[in-house]
C-alpha cells in the first residue's frame, strides 16, 4: 500500500482532523488499470458535488490528477482511494471559517475474486436488517459517514454471500452495502431512486447512459422486495468490481441468460477503461 497525504509520502494525519472527529469529508474509490484511474472524470464530478453540498473547498483537478498518478506509479492494476476531509479544526461541530482540507490518497492491490466476475456463476445476495439513513441533503454523495453500511456488513460472516441489500425505513430497496442495484424485467432496466438516501455510484451513472444509448427503456423509481421477486434478472455495480450478476437473492435463483448481456459487457469494459 502506498499513501500520500497532501501530496507527500506520509503515514499520519493530525489528531484534530475533522474527518476523524466527525466524519466531515468525502471519499472516492477507483479502479486502477494500466497504472491509471478508471472513470476519473465521473469520480471528480461526484467529489465536486460533495464538496459543494458540504461546503468544503474542492482541490484543483490538476493537483488531484498529479497525486493520483504519483500514488499509482508502478501499479498495473489495483484500487485507489481518495479521501478529502475538511481538515483540522477546534472542538465543536461548527466548521472553521477558513478550512484547510486534507487530501489522502491510498493505493491497494486488487482483492481476490474481482478480476472477472462476468464469467463466474453470479453472486449470492441477502437482505440486511440495518436500514439506510434518510437525508436528502446527503443523498447521492459519498461522505465519510458510512456506519449504515458498516452495521449492515456486520450482519453476516459467510464468505459465500457476496453482498447485502439495504432498505430505507419505508421498505424501499436502495442498494447494496457497497453496490448499486439494477433490475431487468425483460423489457426495461430499473434502478432505485436515490433522492433521499444511498450513493449515486459512478458505474450506476455509466450503466444508465450506456443503456440509453442502446435504446433501452430505463426507469429510476421506487423498488420494493416484491419487485425484485418478480424480476427477470438482477445485477449490481460498483467502481472496483464493475458488474456483478446476481445468482441468488434470499433463496430465489435467477438465470444469467435472462440479463441484457450486451449492456453488461459494455458496462464492464468501460468500467475498467482508464480515463
């Protein structure tokens, strides 16, 4: 693992950093291919949206690109995590009037099993008991407060279960602990609305764009477990994995052949293309 803090090779941040005290910050997790980040602009755009929502100064795109290049140097394939906190501050919730954000970039090797998920049998998924928090101001952005997902992921230890789906308090399915959800009903592509909770994943956005280009009918809407029960197929997306076809959800088996494979392959390839 390589670590850069504000562009320097360091291994510690200030004990006064508000990212540690309050989760006052944002992060992005990117796939690295040929030593370069994939879908870089989409991640920058979401980071910029997050900084606007939280009122944190956005670093220059050039600085972030230079630091990402430096952090990924010599790493052919891997993961880049970019954390941006509001920086050091005094005691209390009130942010400093002139924040000095902390930039933290870390690179990791790829975990086993994420290399070629399209050619596997698909993944086993369960429902989680932990609900997703509802807050329209924070919905969509990737802020540092991820305790919903931490508690949900704590619910199972079976390595045979790849992911858990989370619902909001009203029963709407929002997505996985680390993924976005797509439902294929045989004619349309559906994905949960994220206007009140959840994370608007970069590969979620990519999937909707590619599906629209292919002439598919796409619908962002409320989904409940009963909708998933009647789906022709399900798949999950995130920036590191790309696409995960779902084999089993809560005991119900789905058939890989029922999914729109021209879309899945296009998304998977684009998700792993640098740039």
